[in-house]
C-alpha cells in the first residue's frame, strides 16, 4: 500500500490491508448477529401478538434512541478513540442478546403475561438503539483510519459487501434455527456470534484522533455535522432520496405477517424471504467491485430507486412465494446501488475531524429510515390493510424519485470522479 495510485484499478486493493480484513469481519459479524436477532424477535413478537402493528413497534423502539442520541454519539466518536468505542458497543450488544435469550426461555417467563414479555423485548430493543447511536459513527470513522484515501471507493464496496453478506445469511440462519431448535436456542447463537467482532477489534491497533477544537460550544459541536450535510447538496440529495425511498418503500418489517397470512409459509421460508433483499444487494456489490459507478451515477441512482419502488409494488400484490422472493431479491439488487454511491460520497467529501458527526447524521436520516419505515408500515397496515399499505408505499417511492429528478440538478449531474 505504499503506492495506492498503482492499485486504484485493482478490485482487491483494500483487501491487501490486514487490518481492513479484521474490519470486514467486524462489519460482517455485527450485522449478521443483529439481523439474525431481529428475525428471531420479529417472529416471536408476531407469534405472541398476531398484530402487524406490533412489528412496527419494534422499529420504533430502536429508532427513538438511535435518532435522539446520534448527534451526541457522533460528537463523542470524533473526540475519542474509535476502536475503544466499538469494543464497548459490542460488549453492550452481548449483554442485550443475553437478555433476549432469557426472555425467549418459556420455562423462565411462564408466569409473565404476554403483554409484559412484549414490553421487555421492546425495552431491550430500545437499549440496542442506544448502542446503535455510537456504533454507526465509530464504524464509519474507523474504516477511514485503516484505508488510504485513494482506496475509499474500493473499500466502501467491500465494506458494503461484507454488510450484505451478514444481512443475507443472518435472517436465513435465523429462520433455519427457529425451524430446527426454536426461538430460544436460536437466540443463544446470536450471543455467541458477537465474540467474533470482539476478537477482531483486539487485533486492530488504536487509531489517532483527528478532532480539532475551534472554541465551539457544545451545541455547535453537535450540529456541525448537520450543517455540513445541509451545505453539501449532493450529500443532502442522496441522503434524502434514500431516506424517503426506504421510509415508504420498505416491506421487510411486515414479512412475518405476509409469510403467515398471505403466502401461508413457515419460519424456514420466512427466513429466506427476510434474506432475499440482502442476496440481491450482494450480487450488485460484487459486480460494482469490478464495474465502479463513475458514469452518470446520479441518473443510475434515480433509475435504481424507481425500480426498487416497482419491486415493492409487485411484492405487495403477489400471492406466490417464488414471485415474492424474486421481487424482494431485485429490490435488494437495485437498493445496493444507492448504498454504494452514498457511502462513497460520504467518505470522499467528509473531513477527517468530523467523520463521526457526519456519520451520525447519516444514521439519523438514512440508517434509521429502516426502523421508521417499519413503524410506518405497521401503522399503515393497521389503517389500510396489509397488502394496500405495501402497494401504497411503493407508489410513494416512485413519486419521490420523480420529484427528486425534477427539483435536483445536482443529482442529475452527479459525478463520483469530481
């Protein structure tokens, strides 16, 4: 890596950095464990409540602390050593997983009412949202300290790929282990998996802190990331498009209800449905490692999100398991384009001393849109019905894309080489 320019066309350039490989293990293992955990929780909650709205409450329970604490989390990450914060976050996830393991133990909670079991689950998910406010900015900042700047785009592709592999395999194994061993013992595996990122973080050396105090007040420090995003229009437009597309076009939160009540399949098929989006995304990630998005990426992004909306509409109308799986797979294939472009722009445009705060804004308005979308989906399903709510969300996504194309010249002219 002494001459990064010589390897800029090498699709494996960032993988030749030993610490980056440990970083990918962390990235994979954390999302693998969390998506498996959420798959298990979603299945358990729906089995207890038989109410799609209860699935939306899972997302709401996580997003409230994640959004409210994100500015503080980003500020703290910029001021402190990133690897240490990640270590503390992983330990917290282990404790939360242990709590969910106990809550899914029927022999332990036999005398506790269903209402209180659900409340305790929501409380632990809420604690996970607190941890997430620190995980997202520290994870984003750590990668930039491991990989040289010329390899940011390449590293973002592999980082997203590892994330998608985890997001793909976690739900599948969650469904498989629910089917084979039940919810309780499947949750035990989640706790065990978190040991992998714990070990990998120990293998990464502590990193320098680039924070520069310029006499700002505490409130000014918290809001500097928001001001940067607001003033950098290409970042703002990309975040807004992705946020609204996921907010209204997400159907993942309602999958337990679709699997049970529309497609009439069990936990194993549910696990594969839950993973279909990630499988599609992973296919795109590997293609983009060899074919980077450098020619009119803004137009490609708009087309991809438009196609994503169409896939959600098809999924909402489908009553065939294989068609539903295909619709989700293609939605993930298209959604990955947005993820790659957004991560590359953030890494290239963000100054080193404010990466944590900018990543916190991204977590607030993009990362949390999944959970807000889950709540919106559950609320809409209660008001409109299961199928109409998903079709409506897909139509709103199409409207968002058309509006963005009309009002955002910066998006139409976006160039990742600039």
